[in-house]
C-alpha cells in the first residue's frame, strides 16, 4: 500500500523550516563562497549564417584562453590566476592566491565551419563568430 499525500503549494510559506530547509546546506563547497570565484558567463545567439558567442572571462590573459571546435561541439577553457595582497604600512595583513581553471562546453544545432571561425578577446569578453557549415544533404527516413 502506498501513502498518498495531497500537494499543498503554500506548505513552505506556513512552515519554512521544514525538513528540506537545511537539505544540502552542509554539502555546499566552501570555495563557492570565496571572493573572486572563477566563472564564465555565456551569451549565444545566431542568424541564418553564423552562431555568435560572447563569454565573460574577466582577469584572464589572452594567452591563457583555449577555444576548440569539433563539429558542432564548442569547448572554451581558461586558466585563472589571481593574487591579492593587502598591506598596512610595511606589514602584510592579508595575502591570497587563487590558481585554477574554468571551462564551458556546449553543443550547437549545426556543424561549424572551423576554417572561417573568428575569435576576439577584449576587455574581459571573448567574442566568437562561428559560421554554420551547411551540409546540403538531408536524409529522410522511410517508415516501415
């Protein structure tokens, strides 16, 4: 015999500290709370001929960014190096360093013409222009 429970959308408003309130609270990694967490935010748009990608990668040198395109799969990766030091007079109060990498991989609807693809990095924003590779062949399956 199964137990059926009626769904009440206002249950959490009535009892905000239910069992699920603290679920996973202790499991969150602490580095997520650190200042300067490496992130890569993407905007992906398209027109009839191209895909356009804008990726925000602040504080990274152009030499530390790698873009690879394989068919319709695009992978962006960057090495993040951050050092911060606070001094008060001749004393060092706080010194922090962060070294790591950040990457994003996504799949497009169509293949990319790798030979005509363009990449530009300026002011912390990576801009990609990925021309669509039209195969011109469509295959229609016969239903039996």
